[in-house]
C-alpha cells in the first residue's frame, strides 16, 4: 500500500523522513514515499510526484510551525484529496494544534504528535490495507514496541523547532525592542531538577520518574518544573497521559549548569 508523505521546509522534511522510516517498521506492507529521497536520479520530478500522488492510498502532510501556508504543501494535500477520500489525508502536526491551522489544511482530520493520536493514524493506515492489514493484537504489539523509536527520531527536531521559537523574542531586542529578560534566579529544588536532567543520557526524563529520584512529591515537582519551563530552562513534551509527560533540558538550562559549574 502506497502512502505519500508530503513536506515543505527543512524541519518538515526531517519529520517526513522520520515518519517514512518509522511507519515501515510498524506496518511492513506500507510503501511510504518522500519525494526528496524516492525519486530516481534522472527522473523528471514533477511527473514522478504527480504519478505518486495519483497512486497513493493514504497521505500524510508534515506540518510544523511556519509551513502550514506553504503553497507546495497545500498543492500536494489538495492533489491527494482529489485522488483519495479526504478522511485518508492526515496533516501530522508537530508542536502545533489543529486550531493553529489556516487555509486548505484546516479541512482535514489532523494527527497531533501524541501517542493516542498517532496510534489512531496507524490504525487508519492498517484498516486501508485490505488483505494485508495486521490483526489488531499484532498491530497493538508492534505499535507499543516501535513508539519509542518515533519519539527518539522526532525529539531533536522538536528541540530545534522550540529553540527557534525561543530565539525569536531575542531577535526583536536586537532590532531595538525591549523584551524583558527571563528571571535567572533559581531555587535549590529547581537546580536539583536541572542537574538530574543533565545527568540523563538524552538530558530528559518522564515527569513520573523525577519525584522518587529527587525525594519530592509529584505536586512539588510539577510546581518547580512549571517555573523552569516559564524561565525557559526546560521544555515540556506532552504525551497522551500525565505519566508520559517528558521534561527536556533546554539550551538555557545547559548553559546555566555550565556557567555555574553545576553540571
């Protein structure tokens, strides 16, 4: 079964490649197509893309902050919706919510980057596969095993996107604006949380793992993590349930540890 993965811009392209490779591991029968990687050298790119759009049974449109109004992205989404049912075209939103979409993409049923929503997308792909589809028990098992792989692939992309967002206010200051600086003062508990994150292999941890590791209650941990998020020392990645929330050490957090010789 052919799945067309649409993208526009460097971050969206990275998401498309990650999704293409990941979907193949969960659903081996899927032939996922990303134009930059799957056009043979010497092929004329527009006829080749048009052919793939016509042959696709499902479409995934990779949407990140700043590219939702891309003319190319909307062209491919429109072409997909003319070839297949609209319900089988799914914008995949990274660091966005459906309410952020404007224009043609807003008409489609979106997939938000959360475990439960991504599972619904996989179930939809599987249901469209006819005789090739996996039994539900096998699909659930495959998704459970493969989900951490998608998180690992998208984590650095998500960090880059959020780093770019954090740098935008700074740009306005350089042009003569007067944006207030984040309060640099952190209390002892907040410093312990930063140090704990800094010691992890990927400098992140699930919120459920932090209280026991640092000897605090869940309520205390959430209070201090919220403060750290507001001061931009950490990022939050929200899962489908509270236990799946992930706290990620930001560049500001790493710099704080290094500058104060705490890491």
